[in-house]
C-alpha cells in the first residue's frame, strides 16, 4: 500500500510530500497527482519529496519512466523537486540514476539524504 501526506512550508514556499509504503511506477502516478493538486492549492512550484520511509520497488529501467509520468500528467517543467532518500545502497543507486537522468533532460530535480541541504537548494530555485 502506498500513501502520501502533504504539507506546506509557507515561509519557504515549499510543498512537502512524504511517502510511505511501496514506491513503484503506479505509486509515482499517485504522487504526481497529489503534487499537482498541492501546487494548485498553494501556488508554488517547489517540492520537497521525502522518500525516506518507502520500500523501493523500481528497477533502473523503471526510473526512466519517472519524467515521462510527470509529463503525461501535465506537470510543468518549471517545477523544482528535491528528493530525500535514505542511505541504503539501493536508494543511492536509484536516486543517483534519477539525478543523472534529470541533468540530461534539463529538469530541476535533485536527490539528497540531508533534509536541510534539500531545503537550502530548493529555496535558491526560482
């Protein structure tokens, strides 16, 4: 089972999405929909997505579909997304690959293990 909680950090203009359960491509679709609804509600394009509490169920090949899912849902390319993950080897591999993919595709998405670093990076984004 996958669950997302949504919070708002008004001073930083950041939407915080915290995920629980199993993260796979179906869960990513749910996450994108929740994020889009929150962006409309809070009128901001900065996201702190906390994946430290999920079980990853994605292969590297699946990760290639993450940007496509966002595009298909209509998520603007003007969003800034800081992804928090735990320090397991699997998470490091998956999120490092997503960092590389984001860079190649010119997307403002970056992975972190430190929450304060993620917030500092987001607050520097337009």
